[in-house]
C-alpha cells in the first residue's frame, strides 16, 4: 500500500510540483491552501483532495505530512499532525524520496535556479531522454512546473532557503552563484557558505559538479572539492565560456568554447549576461551527458521562458509590459541590465519588496539597485510568512534611494493605486516592468488587460 501524503500549502509552486509527481506516481495526496486557483484545480483533476483553509480536521488518515518553511509553527494542521504522531517532512525530503530510483540532477544557487532548471529540463526533453522534472516555476514549453518521465534522469531545483537542499544526493549538480540571501534562516553569510559547501560534497562519486567561476564565493568553496568539476563562466579562465556575445532585444548570440576548443555558435532565446552564464552550465551538462549538440542548440533556441522570469505580458508598437520575479538586489540589477538594450523611451519600474527581514538586511543594496530605472514606483512590502518589523517599510526604502540618488524619479504608492497611476502616465515607447516575488504580477496582468 502506497503512502498517503498531505501538503500544508499545496498551491505553492514548489509544493504543487511534488504533489503532482506523487499523484502521477500513484500515491494518494491531499492538501490545503487558503484559496482555490488554477493549481488547486489541476491537482483535483489528477485525483488530489483539496481543502480550502488550514484546519485540524483536514488531518485524517494520512501517513505523512509535507510542509514548507513558509508554514508557521502554530498552523493547526501542523499541530494536529504532531498530536497524532505523524511523520513531518519538508518538501525537499518528499522530493528526495521520489528521486531514489533515478539519476538526480540538481540546480542550486542564490539566483538563476528556475531558469537554469527549466533550460536543462527542456534540453533533456528535446533530446528524447524523457526526464522527470520539478521546477520552481512554469516551464512555458510544457505549460507546467513538473512532469513524470520514463527516463533515468530526475531534474530538480534545489532550494537552499531553509537548508533542506542537503536532503539530496545528486549525481550532477549545477551551482549558479552564492549571494547573501535567506539570512533570516542562516543568520550570517558564513553559515550559508558552509551549507553550500556541504551541498557540493553530497554529489555522489562518479558524478560531476558544474560551478560558476565568475562567482568568487563559489570558487573559494570549490577549492576544497576533490571530485570531478567543470567551471562555466563569462571569463576565459572557465572550462566552458562564451565569446563574441551579441544581444538583440531579449535574445542573445554567442560562440561557446570548452577547454579552449570551439564547440558551436548558439542563439539563446533570453537576454542578459546572467542568462548566458546559465546557458553555459546547461551546455556543459549536455556535453557531459553526451547529448548531441544539435539538441542542445535547438533547446536554447526554442526555449519559451519560465513563468515570471522576464515574462512579456503585453507587447505592441506602443508599449511593452514585462513581469519578473527579481526580489534581491543582485537580481534586480541583472534584470534591468537585460532590458537595457531594448529600444524603449522610458523604463518604468514597479517594485514590491519581499519579506521584512530581506528589506532590512539589504536596505542599502536595494537602494543602489535601481540605477537603470527612469521612473520608479515602490509599493508595500509583501510579508510572505513574516511579522512586520518596526521601521522597515516601503517609505524607508524610498528615502534610502533618494539618499543615494536625489535626482531619481521615485514615489511610493499603495498597490491598489498603481494601476490607475500607470494608466494615467504611460506614454508611447514606454516599458513597464514589475519586479518582486509576491503578488505584484497582478498589477502587470491588470495593466496588460487594460492595454489590450
């Protein structure tokens, strides 16, 4: 008899992917979330039992309860599971159980995980290798964040936010970078670096680690690693690197070299230097797995993006509306650099900070990350699961931005006031880009709907 799993917060993008894979593997699955949406309806269509709202009585007859770090300790379902003595596991542990009979490929890093995981998944699909995949976003080529494949490979995004990525034992690991992130969990950067060091060492013997040589933090950690590794990056000191880079709108072209030998010319359906770096990791893995270069090249060219990653919401001869998940200063700088060469008259940026702790810890870095914005709107902090911190708010961020750049056109607006403001001031040739990991995407969706 297969286990019966219950997911607290089943509609989260990471949780729903695992629930989907369990359902397709023949397991019984139930789960709860605050409201119905497309994800909960999809899970119900696969046979999942969905509860709206978190209540103790939802825990009845299940064998295992899966929860994420976003779930508070006083959640009634979590408390009931403890009373009943049910095993409580984090989502990474559930994913690790699914991986056991497969060859695991994990993608970790502070930034670029979802894009890199999506690119690798699509490359393996294009090569006919029928992978199982679990991505932290929707892969537009297959219109889902998870699929159960008959092949040997299991591709998974490894989330470091709560340390649970140490549940995995991959054969192949890609690490894109290491930045000061999730310090609410790690407390300091040294602890975060240690966790990544442990993660790298969990790669099984005979496997390979792919690490970005442009990231000095990662480079220092890799010095202690004795297994096989391939360095990718934009500098020619890497094993696999790019030359003759050209950008055309939100796509790019480059020549790829491995150990100073020309591999091929690639067209990537993504803009930004950070995405070329991500693509180099994908090419390196493809070469290691012996995938035909035409499949690697074709997958990068035909890639349709991942949800909320430089996602075009509306495009006409007058306006361009883009939404992006960037919620860390490094990501904001990279995203705005990626749109810098677009032929637009003004870049209007709408930013929703994500989490009080992140805003507090990186306030100065946030304040310096909007230099490429011509007009900036800051809205209230999206709390996620956090309680407010006194003195940490959108207006404090606005004041800090003004401190660094007194000439910057920046204003605070409540979220419900953003759409009417944009509709009143948008002009021909404008790019509007919404940034943040919360619900700011609703603003770009609503704006796109109005412009249509």
